């Protein structure tokens, strides 16, 4: 969350941007039939519940400050399943739905709420499942992926959302 930015009547300590970029994955290689209830609930608590409760707590302050933006980072897996990451896929799809509901519900409050689905980023998970990663890469329209494991692409994708007036 970004604080301390003032513009117009915004309070100096009010949040103007909240970024939810959580992405805890299932155990690599474990299918959904093999996942324990405890492991599933942990992934759901981090990836879905934290976004829901984060927005719930932050929205009143952002609205009171005169507006701002919330960006929820999901995944291409929000649209298509990932065989070895059932809980991850389910939570990213859930965040997509929560984002839509929050955006519609706050359309007139001065708070922009968007979802960002970054392209393929080199992570431990993508390295562990090279066939799935290759399939995902083949679906990126530009053909570009982040091969360095950094989040530079996310930062560049966020700029137009953050600075939108």
C-alpha cells in the first residue's frame, strides 16, 4: 500500500494504492486428489482470503481520502486450469471474481479496482513444470516472457493502471 502521497483533498496518510500480489502455489507435483485439506486451506487463506479482507479493510480509507486504486494481481491460471495447482487456480479465479464485484460496487466512489494478469514469469513453479510453462508461453501474444524471474513486467503493466485518471 502506498501512503503519504497528497493530491487535492487527500489526507497525507491515507492509502491511495493497494497492490495485492499474493501467489502461494500448491505443492509442486501434487495433484488435487493428493492435496491435504490443511494445505488447500492455507493456499486459499493466503491467495483469496487475504485479498478479500485486505480490500475490506482498505476501501473505507481509500474512499475517505478521495479515491485511489486497488490492483489485484492474479494469473493466466485464473482463466485456464493448471493441472498440478488446483488450489492456486481456484484462488486466482476467485480473486478475479472478487475484483469484478468490488469494481462494480465502487464504480462511483473514486476507487479504481483492477485485475492484472501478468505473462509467464520464471519462478520455481514454472521451472518445475517445463511442459506446462511452454504451453503457457505459447499463448502469450507477443511471445515475450520474463526469463529472469523478476517482476519487471508487473511493474510496467501497473503504471497505466496506477496513473489512470
